[in-house]
């Protein structure tokens, strides 16, 4: 199974949340492909503190990178059109959700409300 980590999950890992770290470890042990998108990378680097660079770099080096292409952008636009007003979905969440859809991946998040899309699977 392919799994994309949402930014909130990555933040919890980087903060040392053992419960979340154990879930990620078990995903690896079960043979899953654990991934991130450039959206999460940008969100993490926007909040990085001095001295955290090496641990953040190491963390991302151990994950699979999922690029964003034109199909992902189109799908994110559809999500924004459908959910931005009704569910306050923003572009970052739409791009991450679209990445999960396009790559047939499960999205691991703690923020179910950010992902009302019926055509993606969430791991919470």
C-alpha cells in the first residue's frame, strides 16, 4: 500500500510523538511505501527552527517523494471548486488530497475535516 503523510503527521514525528512514530514504523514493517509531497515539505521548511535542519533532512531522506504534476493540479482544482466554500478546503490540502487520489495512496492525517473528499482513503 502507498501512504502519503500529511504535514500534521510529519510535524508530530519531528516533535517525537512516539504513538505516531510507532505507526509509521509499523507501516514500513508491513511493507508500505511511505511518502510525502512537496506541499508538506514546504510547510515543514516554513516552520523549521535553527538547529533542526539535519533532523528534518534525515527524516525526509527516509521517505518516498511524490511529485506534483499537471494531473494533480487539475484534480486539486476540482477539489477546490467543490469543497473550498462548503468545507473551507485550502490549496495545500487540495494538492495533498489530489496527490493521494492520483497515486492511489492512503492519506495519513489527523485532520479529517480538511479532507471531505469521498474519493480518497484516509488513515487516521
